[in-house]
C-alpha cells in the first residue's frame, strides 16, 4: 500500500531474511517549499528595484561627509547618535528609493531593450506593488523630515516632486536631463549641509567634484544605452551629436573635474 506523502511504505525484497515479511519506511528527498523560493526571489527583485546597494552607499556617504567634512570638530558618537541627522539620512534613503521606483516605472520600455535581464528581475514585483511602495516610502520620508523641522519637510517635498518631474517628462529633454539627473543625486547632501549650517567653500568644492563625476557617469550611461534611447525617442547626447562628439564632451568634463580637485588640494 502506498501513501501520497514524502514517507512511502514499501515491502522489502524477498531475499532479505532480516526484514522478510516486515514493513519499513523510506524517505524521499525534501525540497524547499515553493513559497520560500518565491519569497526570496521577490525579496531580491525588490532589492534591485530600490537599488539597495546605492541606498547603502548613500547612507554611508552622508555619515562620512558629516564626520569628516561638515563637523570634523565633533566627536564620532555625537554625530552618529544625533537623532536629527539620523532622521535626515532616513528621509534621504526613503525618498531616493522611491525615486528609483518611479524612474523604473517610466523607464520600463527603455530598460526592456537596454537591460532585459535587469528588467525581468525588477518586474518580479508587480507594478501595482511598486507604486504602492513608492507612496509608502515617500510618506515615510516626509514623516522623517517633519521630525527635524518644517523647513526639512519642505526641502524633501520639493525633492520628491523634482524626482517625479524628472522621471515623467524632463528625462526626455536634450541636455537638461543629464544636468538635472546629476543635480538630483547631489541635492540630498545639502539637507545635512543646511542642518549643520556649514557653508564653507570647501563644501562647494566637494559638491562640484561629486557633480562632475556623476554627470560624466550619466553621459557614459547614455553611450551604453544608445539602442534603447533611440527606439524610445530619448534625445540624449549620443543620439543628437553622435558618439565621437559625445566623447569629446566627456573629455572636457573630465578636465573640468580637476578644478575642484586642485582647489581641495590647495586648501588642504
């Protein structure tokens, strides 16, 4: 007699005297439940959607810039345990993660061509779930900012609207898309700059250096994503000017990056 379960009753072979006319149990190999596999895959897809690795780097960068650039005179633990700084970093992380989600929403057709594997991974999470998470993350960001001050709430409210405006329409515009995208990456760092009230030229030089590096990276991405941008009618520099002229522009930007580097070395 056989039972529909991982444990199966079997009759022993006739030649085995030790087990003759007895029943024994053999166990079939156990497989992980499908629900667990689905959960882990969905979790990995969610991590990809919100760019978890970028968020982790952003959090580390804000704390490091606070410790060594904005308030180097304060002790390590007084900065790390500052509740208002923690709230600003949380607001930055939540609003940036939400920005990645809304950017994916408007970039779905483009990513399907340029990054098909990335597209499949990120769309393991349904669009309805992604949009729900987008609103929840933005709400959490505004709550965290409101804990600091009303001005911080307005700051991050503007930041959230700017990301949405960029993703929905400004991204398709020639030139301005690269400029705004790079500015949006640097923008959250001004939240902690305003909080610590440090407005030295040293901070401006660091911000300019970061801005140029991000702008260069953004244009290089346009070179890589040429095919998808052309199909979806994005007016990027490689499409308007061609690859050769775009590479010349990149070379000029790389040279400009040395200006804030020189000022930082000179001031040090």
